[in-house]
C-alpha cells in the first residue's frame, strides 16, 4: 500500500475555501493530478478558482461541465480542469486526449473523478468537500489525501 497523508481543513465561507485553493495552487508542481469530489453546490468551483489564482491564472475560471476539459495557460504552468460528470463512456477520455494532461507539465484537476477511477494515476491528491449544515450554510469540511 502506498503512503497516504490525510489533512482535514474546515472553511466557514466561500472566501476561506477560495484561499485554501489559492494555497494549493501556490504549492502545486508540474505533473500533479488532483481529484475533486463533492456533491453539487459544495464549493468545487470556488476551490478551483482559488487554485487557478494560486497558479497565477487571471482569466475567469468556471466548471467545464459541458466541454469536459478547459485548459488555462496564463499562469506559471497550465491548469487542465476536467469535469467528467457527463462522461458516458470511459473511451470519451481517450478521445479528448486525457493522457497529455494527466502526464503533462501542468496541474490537472478532475471533478467527479470517481467516475473515471480506472484511468486515474495512482500518485495523486484526492480532495473531498462536504457540507455540514448544522455547522452553518457556508461550512465546508475539506479532506485532502496526498497519495504522492
């Protein structure tokens, strides 16, 4: 079994979630794949926008739900942002050239990654975002599992 380091962060606002993302982006290294899991409305896009800022990307970042992948190249390394929620067949990932991103020189972020588990690199960071409404509407529990 590979080494895993798990960190749990709590955020109490969209601004704190964004700031955590910015910190992740600032510490990102080329070739890193990061998976992002969480129900609709948990803050995956906010975290991703923070990561983009941490990478030095200044253009607007939104979820690529209908395009599957969005590439941002304006920062210190490319950001390959996948949203595989609408993938009907794993073969679609081959068609869009996922390997060039997963094994390239940028930072790859994959939302809904559990849907393509069989093609994910073993070495990656898994981020899971959960709400706990009893702790407040904007509360998020963010679990970061470093499998690198």
